[in-house]
C-alpha cells in the first residue's frame, strides 16, 4: 500500500510542478521545494524526469540553485540559427 501511495504522490507532484512552471523563465529550486513541500533533492529528481520525458525544456543549474526554462519563441529562434549552420 505504501508503494502505491509513493507512486501516486510522485505523479501528483509531477503534474503540479509542470503546471507551476508555465509562467516562469527562471525559478528557484528552493522556492519550488517549499511550495511543493518536498526536499530540494526530490525537486531536482522531478525536474530531471520532466526534462528527460520532454514535458518541459530547460536546464537545472545546481550551482546557482535555479531552473532555467526555454520558451517556445527562444526554442524556435534556436532552431532557425541551427538551420543556418
């Protein structure tokens, strides 16, 4: 039973985190961990999962403690420049 609860909470946290990130370009890992009431390590794991599953586009900067998200417009600009090379 405890395993199912852990999996359920992880799924809920992934969904909540994904929705919370929408308005941000850069957000503090500490802010996210306080907001979701989980450890900073758990936030990093959740963000890594979202990035690897391509549900969000961004980079985790552990030295500064921020998540930097790519916007749709910056992504399309990057693709334009990539195509010019």
